[in-house]
C-alpha cells in the first residue's frame, strides 16, 4: 500500500491472477517494506473503485487491468500500525481484476 491516508481506513485491493498464479508487489518503502502485497489503493471521492484499482495496478505493476468481479469487503485490525501512526483498523474491498487487452 502506498500513500495511505491517515484519515480513511477504506482501501480497494486488486487480485490479479487465476487459480494457478497471482501478481504480487514487493514493497520497497513504507510500513510493509520488503514484504509482498496485492495492488492496493485508498478509496477517495476523486475516482471510482474501478478507476482506483486500475490506476494503482498500472502504477505498481505496469499492467492495464479492469475489474472482473467484486469478491467482498473485510475489516482488519493490525495493532502494529499504531506505532507508525497509521490507522489500526482497515476496511478492504476485494476485487478480481483481469488484464485489459487493447484490441
């Protein structure tokens, strides 16, 4: 996750892959440094969920994607984030995203 807002715990997460493989990012900075993560972006009023996950997927992986299916929403509590002055309660909206083909 990059550029997490400290005021909103709401994020959209994209799962790029299928039953045999999944695309993950190695985080180089931030609270998840040297760990692998899915494409994740804060939800804002400036973009739809689809736009947000597509933009962050392209930024983090170079892949153009579109939402295929919304899986659901889950609330997580991560107490260790308090030491980093980040929200300890996160709400993630999970999406399956597919590669966007330019035809």
